[in-house]
C-alpha cells in the first residue's frame, strides 16, 4: 500500500508512506494537512453496513488493538480539507442508496469529512493497469510530474481513460472504466 500526500499550497510531493509506514494512525494524523491525498491499497465494500467499508492499511504494531482498517465511519470524523482524495483501490465508489443521502460508502464519507472531490473505483481494479492509469492521470493533471500538462481533474481523468483505451494491453473497459470522479471536477 502507498499513501501519497501533497502539501497544501506547495508544488512538492512529500515522500509517500509505503508498506508498514502507511498505518491508519499515520494517515489519520497527517491527512488533514494536505491538498491531495492518494491511497493505493486494498479496499472492500460491506454490503450489510456500508459505513464499515474500509481501506486496508498497515497495523501500527503486531500487538496493537488497531486492525489497520480505515473504515468509512472513521473517515466521517476526520477534518479533511484536501481538494482531491484518490482511492486507487477496489470498490471505493460503491455505496448503499439512502434517501436524501445518495450512495453511502467510502466516497460519501470523504465528502462528509470535507473533501470536495474524489477519484474512486466502481469495481475491482488490477494493480498494473491502475498504476498506469494513475501515472497518466497525474501527468495530464499537471501535478507533481515533470513535463506534465495543466488540465482540470475531470479532463485529466478522461484523458487517462482514453490513454488506456488506446493501449494494447488495457483497452478493455474493465481497466479504464472503473475510475470515476465524484464532486468538484475543476
């Protein structure tokens, strides 16, 4: 798993939290300070109780009472002011429909916590195609990559999807269509 955090009002990207450093406590203590958050990890959707859907992170220690799963219900309590949160993980756009709320799940929890936009997935995604997709997205969005463009988030998302669509190995919609943007597209 990788947790990438980009500082507010700066063009530099802090070193990512990788592997055992990407703990739930590290993420929760840091992510309120960043304008862009990227979590590449495993995730799951809980059909019976969507607020127990979660992102699987590292445990703080083997004897920690924390299980390393950041659940949607915990995200609700966060004070996020990030302009964009990217959950490059399986099933992060899924949610149960509740009257007046829409689909309740991880993306809904991010919105309630203060994030105006998220890039999430509608179904299970493959690691390699997701990595290729994300590199293309960041390059086109103009964020943290040399020689990058300067497109809106939604245009960058569309161009990254087109990039996979035109590729030899990832042209099937299974690879490029699961990624959607929810919220502010600018």
